[in-house]
């Protein structure tokens, strides 16, 4: 039961910080937005925490030798992890290019 709580917390953590690059881009025109890098860093950290909890859950399935559950969930976990990385990286790179272009002006 604890593992399900950890996975739920990891998903909520990621969903909470998924749009933080969007918050940074909303304040793009504000002068003095010195902390623009904070939001993408929080987003990447939430992604790392989510992936860590998913790997801990997979490790738990191997440790208790629940092979059917491990085999059933492996494909979904890989798909979710790749989706998580793509959805995290694209907004963060967009934010990075937007602010680097602003700094060079």
C-alpha cells in the first residue's frame, strides 16, 4: 500500500510542477524577472523524483518476486517515463531559448 501512496505522490508532484516553465514564460515580458531559471529547475527536479519513485516501485516488484505484476506494468512504465521526459524537456527548452534570446538583446 505504501508503494501506491509513493507513486501517487510522485505523479502529483510532477503534475504540480509540470507547467512551471509556463509560469516562467508568462512573466517573460516582466523586467526584473531574475529567477526565471527557478521554474524549469523545479520542473526537472519533479520529473526526477517521479522517475525515482517509479524505479523504486519496479525494484519493489522484483524484490518481492511479483513477476506477473512487473511484466504487466513494465510497458506502461516505460511509455509513461518517456512521455514524462518529453513533456518536461520541451517546455524547459522553450523557456531556455526564450530567456537566452532576451538576455542577448
